[in-house]
């Protein structure tokens, strides 16, 4: 079972993910946007994230327009933000 993050713990935990934004909607999620040089770099990044997400069996919600990628992480089974989301965000930041 995955542990959902309580609202009172959000601020302290988000300090380790300064480029991500917390959104309380839908039980909680974290969001980040990237801008790359071109579509090829954006798609390459998305491919690396896709392989990582598949390995962890935890998949982002995302969109791509040319050189921009937007990503939302939330745990649907838990109805909001969980430690799986924070772990995936940290791993994505390390790519």
C-alpha cells in the first residue's frame, strides 16, 4: 500500500523539490514544466522518463508542445499525492 501525504507534511517535503509546484486540486499533485532547445530534446527527455516510469510502474500525466513538456504527478489509487510521486519526481530531476 502506498502512503498518501498529509496536507500538514506537504511544505516540508516540497522543500526537496524546489522546481515542482504543489497543487491541492484532486487530492493533491505536483507539477513541473520544462523548456528544451527543440522537439528532439523534449522527446528524448520524455522517452527517458517513460522508461523510468515503466520500471517503477508509476506513470505521469504530461503534455508536450514542440520544445515544452508539462508534467503532473499524483497517485490515483490513493486519491492524491503520495510518496511514490515524490520519489518519481526526484528520479526525474536526476535524469
